[in-house]
C-alpha cells in the first residue's frame, strides 16, 4: 500500500498565524499610546512655561511644532496608513528637535545651557529606542553614537568659547556620562534581542522541518505521534475521538504508468483536498507513502464515518492533473479505553485493509462491534 518516500525538499507550510505581519498592529497601538502621552506632556509643559516661566524659547516655539507632529502621526496611524512613513517622519522631526536644543544651548546663558543640554540627552535616549525599532542593532548603534557625539561636542564647544571647561560644570559631565551609559545598555539589550530572535527563529525552523513532510507540507509521522498521544490523553477522560487512515488506491500503478513526478503531484493535490475539508481542530498528516492519517478529536464512530465518506468523495470527485481520476480507501477507528497509539492505529489499519479487500474506494469502521462496509 505504500512506497518509499522520495523526499523533495519543498518548504514546509507556514502556520496560519504566521502568514501576515503580526507585530505591526501591536506597534501601531503602542505608537498611538506613546503619541497620546507625548502630546499631553508637550501641552502641559508649554502651558506651565507660558503661565509661570521661566522663559524657554525651546518650549515656547518648538513644543507646538512637536505637538503638530504628534497629531499628524496619530491621524496617519489611525487611518491605517504606512507605519514606516510615520516612523521616519517622527524620527527626523525629533532629530531636528535635538539639534535645535543643542543650537540653543550654544547661544543661551550658561545657567540655561545646562537645562537645554540635559533635556536633549533624555530626548536622545528616546530617539535611540526608536532607532532600534527602525534599524538593525548595528545601524541603530551608529545613529545613536553620531547623535551622542553631536550632543557632547556642541555644548562644550559653546562653553569653550566662553572659557569654561569640564571642571567648571561637573553636572553637565554627569548627565553626559549617564546618557552614555544608558545608550550602551540599550545597545546591549538590542543586541541580545536580535541574537535571541535569530536563534529562536532558527530553532523554530528546525522544529518545523523535523515535523513537516517535505513533499506535501503536512505534518509527518513524527508530528502525528504527538497529535495522537494528545488526543488519547483526552480520550482517557471520556472525550470521544477517532482516527481515519486513508490510502490512495492503485498508487503503484500511477507511478508505473505516469512516473514518480506525476505520483508526487497526486500526493500534493490529495493533501490539499484533505486539508481543505477538515475542521481547524482536526489534524491531517502524511503517515507514509500514499497513506494519510486524520485525527478527529471529539468525534465518535458515526461522525467520523461521515467525515471519511466526505473525504472519499472529495478525493474521487475531480480528476487529478496528469493522471485522471483517483480513488481512496479509508479505515475508521474510535478510541477505546486502554488504547495506546499502536493499538489504536492498528485498528484503523485493519479497517483500511478490509476496505481494500472489499473492493477499494470505500470506508470501513474498525473495532468492536464489527463494522460492515460503508459506501461503494
């Protein structure tokens, strides 16, 4: 009934959950929350400065521009438009804002220069976090270093013109060192995250390859063992469950007459037909050769027999490309108390054997009480 598996290394089918950019909706919501919080802070600081002072040209004139940026970005994201565009615009606007702070620190009185520079460093930390979201860890590191160097050199250049040095403003030195330490920590976390995600992705890929049939993209026998064992644990608690063992009829003749490439195409098309006519809770996998095993949790013998009949008709209803009509024989077995994997599969295999012996293209139900032939 089966032949040795000629492995064609096709990529495994991806899970449904991995088909789209899952992280983008979450990032969009996080950005909207951050923009809302940032807007509130900008408005509050601007109002306090306007009412009580001290006079701060950066707050009075740059904060309204940043608020407009936040409103625009929030509206852009709310409409579901490009996330990348919003990220880049916000990043560039904040780089310009940091530059404006540093420029004002150059011309501001010495007492105000420290405050302007300190605020710029915390904004630089936020920019660095955003750059790690936009770029690779290495690319974000270079951006952070360039901005940090700019934020270190410019204030001291302005103070040097006034004859001041690091010993005169230890508070500024402390703020710069603190900011530098935070940037180093951010890079370390980003590097670790990048390595972790890479290793995790490689591990998941290897696991998928180890549990996926390379030809059909279905779970292979190794993966089916786990699915059957899980259903058996539920069956031990009086939850019904059934197995269907399906075998394509006269498959050796298909290979002999049309060639193994055509036979492989039949296996792939049969897998697609089976997968498209089962519940999301059911599992269908390639058991070996031209045999498929279907695991039906929650189904009794009568329900599983109806499913098997539907699958039999689906296989035989439409001709297969290159080879024409193909039929299938199916054996059904319901889980019994005390079953293990071998015993349960053996009953399904025995029912399949009776379907083959009874003329093929039919469904037989195995196990007590003895079941007759269903279908023709």
